């Protein structure tokens, strides 16, 4: 296939998958006795209809961008980081802890909280990286196991050390907060916060590391072909560790967005937030590229934040959104068929 | 409370909590032995729990006490069909099997809660079922002093079925032609193909069997433990079963032992308040234990776990 048609395919597949997801979503509504037009109108209104709705969409997309680039960064280097969920939880807790425990002037306090969150996430990512690099252990299983470990560990630590009652941690100090009354007012008093700028900045950082640095070149090279990279003199094992740590770092920042931006504390969770898993969907739909991830985070963030208003205004259960997201992943994953059809078609063309 | 009473509580609780894990993990053995990664166990289990509870609720007025058994059957069929989606994506469409599994997990949760809200007027959780799987005292065996009290009193029949099933699965996988073919397809599909084994068909069969067993596992959990269904009924049980399968090194009996051990860890979490040393430990550590152990097992600190060679690789004819 020529370069142009490859690019075309790269855009065609996600668009096709998203449309198929929405189409099947409409069919499900139709067959279970809901009005798909009403449902999708309510969903769209809930995403972009009012300044407040748009503010909430941006709020919801902020951690998803970061979770998406965490997953995408690992994907690009040949690793599957299912552990973004756990790394985000660890980062969330670390950020909140810094926000509660330290007393610093505003810009410094926020910055340190975010950096500590990134380090915490990176350490949680270091474990599967080390095990994969040194012992050849499959990172998928290890990260799943670490997700649960993180879930129970963070919950335990909150209750043991920074508990404020009602299943929540103490609130962070004002100086560590990303919230902005001014920004919130512009968007109809939604929970939008400064985190979106950090998320966008990190998307650029991801692009820069992968495309413009030697490290990124090596990491991608290991992702393409481990043995060739080894032969070319790269240290494959170290690269796997670096990749998981960078990915975990992004995930940790994703968690800090919830802690410092949206909630100002952390709940002693008994179930996953879903940020990490949504991150997989975001990254896949975005073709694992920075720009694609930002766009698909907008879609998924919007879907998630608009689900309750779709339920309220059109009576459609909000779980429809989960189904649509699942279908989109399913179709992106099954893109082999689409590629097959396209390649067949373009061969006949010649 | 004396030592024997405590022991009786723990063994009974272990048999209770491990049964769903054993069923589901054995399902995982089938799928992964054939070379298909099955992260979807969680979703398949969840779907089984959903079908199990809904069919019990809808049928129990008519069928009374046998309803739970019918529900298990429906759950097996339902999750088997659902698993064929995973098979379609990962075998025919050659999707990344982990990604497909993630999609199945999402979809199971979305569809079941969506349906619950549709069926029960917008409520996110179902009513409690009236008929659970009966606890039984096994005749004769339960009369044996001490051992009878520990292992054969007031335990749901499904727990024993799960244990027996592990031996049956072991027999199927290691002693029958079907099992040999299954393993061949998972280790070296090209060689198996050359010997006239239909790789695609074997893998489909294995994934569907794994769906059926995971469905039963989920339904057993819902019908014997939780008693109703909501979005949080199955939260991590499927991944725990996956862990048990790996900790058991993809071997049915090892898987049984691992699942029983994880069940034991859960049981300690439940009954820990009665036990002298354990009650001083934060229960979080007990809940974390299975996951940490699995990581250690994979790393080789607890005996190295080797996956089937062709695990996760879609089979393409003629590709070397």
C-alpha cells in the first residue's frame, strides 16, 4: 500500500469504528424500546449543549487524555499497559497526600503534588517494567494484578493515615488545588479545572519524546522489533523499563487530575474508577498518536459526562455509553477485516 | 470458640468462596491451552451472574427449588454465546486478544446493567432471589467425626461439583485425543494443522467452553453468595480466576489448588475477626495476597509459570 492510502486507512478505521459503535448503540436503543433520535440528541446536548455541559466534558476528558497517552506510549513501544488504572490510583493518592501534608506557596505546591504523582505512577509502572525486562514476565498479567493491589493498598492507606470520615480522605490545601473559580464561571460553574492545560502539554510531551528524542526512537524501535534493536546495540531490557515508567508517570498524572482538580480529595475506593480502562479505549481509537488521543478523549469524555443527562432527558439507561465504548474498541480491534477488505480492493484497482 | 469450630468456619467459607473461582479458572485453562488469551473471563463471569439471577427471578415462581439449577444452565449457554464474540474477534478477525478481552469485559457490564434497568424499571440492582443453591450435608461422609464437620456439612453442592470437575478437566486435557489436540493447537498450531487438526475449530470450541464455565462460575457466585445482581456483583472475581489459572500453571489440578487457596484467602478476610493472629492484620493485606502471590509466581519465586507457547498469537495459515 502506498503512503497516502496507509494514512487514509489510519483515519478510516477509527472513524468507521466510532460510526459502527454509534450505529449499534442506536439499534440497541431501538430494540429495547427507546427513541434513538431522542437519545442521541440528549447525549449530544449533554456533551456540548451548554457551556456547563462543555465544561464537564472537558473535565471528564482531562484524565482520559493522560490515561490515553499512558496506554498509547506503552503501545507504541510494544507494551500493553493495562495497569494505567492502578498507576492512576497510586498517583491520585500521592498527589492528595502531598496536597494534605505539605504547606507551600501555590504554584510550587501544585507542581510538587503533580511531580510526586508522576513519580508514584512511574514506580508502580517500574514493577512490571522490571519484571518484563529482567525476567521476561508478561506485563499484561502483572499490571492487572497490580491494579487490584493498588486498589486495596490506596484504600487502606487512606483509611489508616489521612481519613476524614465518610469514606474520603482529608481535603487538599487550597495551594495544591487546580480548581479555578474564574474558569469554572466561564463554563457555567462546571467542575472544569486547569488540569486540561497540563493534559494537553503532556500530549505534546508524549509526541516530543517519541518523535524527537533518541530515547523515543529507541523505544519505538524496540516496539517494532526487539531482536533487531538488540542487534543494533540498544539495551532492550532497560528500554522496556523506561517505557513502563514513562507510561506509569503519565498515568500517575492522570490520577492527580482527579485528586487536585475534580474532587480535591480521594475516596477509599472499593471499585475501579474506570479511567485506566477508558484510557485503553481512548488510545486505541486515537491510533496511539498524541493528536488522535486528544480527539478521542474528547469523544469518550463527552460520552461519559453526558450519560446521566441522556438518562434524565431521554430515559435511556446511562450504561448505553459503556456499550458504545465497548463496541468501538471491538471494531478497532477487529480492524484486520477492514484492512483486509481495503487491501483487496486496492489490489484489484491496479 | 475452640480451634475446631474456627477451622470448620474457615473450611466451609473456603469451599463457598472458591467454587466460582474454580469453575471460571478451569474455563480459562481451556481457552489459554488452545492459545487464546482470555482476559474476558471477568466479563463472561459477570454475564453469567446476570443471566443466573435474572432467570432465577423470572422462573422461581414456576419451578421452585430447581430454579437455581436451570439458571446455571442458562448462564452457561448465555456466556457461551457471549464468548463466541471473543472467539470471532480474536480468532477470525485476528484482533489483539487482550484488547478483545477488554472490549468483552466492557460490553458485559454495559449490556447487563442496561438490561437490568430495562427489565426492573430503572433500578440498578435486582431483588434478592428466594431459592438459592441448597446447602447439603453429604450422607455418610458428614457423620465421620471431625472431618465430617469440617468438609461435608452445610456446603452448597456446587462446591463439590467444582472440585470433581477439575479432575474431569484434567482427564479431558491430558488423557483424551481432544485434550491432546487442544494442547497441540496452543503450543504449535502450524504443526497441529499439518497433522490434520482444524486449528480454528479447536480454538472456537475452547473459547466457547471457557465462556460456558465462566458463566457457570459467575452464576454460582451470584446464586450462592451474593443473591442478587448489580454492577458490582462481579468485581474482580474473573481476574482472580485468571490469576488462579496462572498460579496453577495452566494445569487443571494446579488451578484447582490455586483457586482453593485464593478462596481460602478470601475466607480469611470474611472470618478473620474470629481468628487470633489474623484479626490483628489489616484485612486489606489478605485481599491483596492472591494478586501479589501471582506476580511472585510469574517471576519464578514460587516455581516458574510457563504459558502455552502460541498463547496470544492469531493463527495464520502458511505464516512461519
